C-alpha cells in the first residue's frame, strides 16, 4: 500500500468516525488505524533492514580494507596493460593489451593474443596471481558479510522472543 493510499484510508476512517458516532463504527475506525499502523511499521522495518545490511557490508569492506586491494588491482591492470603495449611486438594497440590483461586476470586465456617477451610474461603472471588472490579475498569478504548478517538476524530474533515473553 502506498503512502497516498494509507492517507486516504486514514482520512476515510476519520470522516466515517465523524459521521457515525456509534461504538461499532468507532471500533471499526480503530481497527483500520491499527491495520495502517502495522503496514507502516512493516515497511519501515524492511527499509531499516536494507540500511542495516548496507552498513554491515560497508563495515566488512572497511575492516578488511578490500577497497584498497581493488584500487591497487585497477591501477596495476592499466599500468601492466601499458607496459604490455610497449614491450609486446604482437600487441598493436592499447585495447589489445587491455584484452590480454582481461584474459590474464580472469585466467581465461583465449589464446588470440599472448605474451611473447620475458617482461610481458612476467606482467601477465603478476596480474594473474593478483587476480586469483583478489578473488579469494573477495569470496572471504562475502562470507564474512553473510555471517554478520546472520548474527544480526539471530540477535534481532532473540530480542523479539524476549520482548514477547515479558
């Protein structure tokens, strides 16, 4: 239900209450207001949950310093692409060197372009190893994020159970 629909229902309930002052009508209006309040509360909780998850992800990334590793990877990627463009005789454009870096970073190895010189091969090996390590780190960050989300959900569930038992 949208905000406009909630407001329309609220206005209808108030008008209805003004026109009909019987106890049954008042009870109906109160029930309508409670239903609206519940819907607003549920939608607020959904938004809060999404914000909490974003904060958790931001904290995990900050704690693990993954953003620095990603920045280093991007810089390394473009620098090595430039080096490959300069030293490899089979690479005629910067776009070709980016393609080789992509193939090396994803460990795909399409074979259409390959490093022939020693410096080029060293660059490709460095990029491939860094990409493999970065993939493992990103996987561990996702697992840490998921574990923290589950922990927050457990705590919230325990709080709900404790509140109901009071």
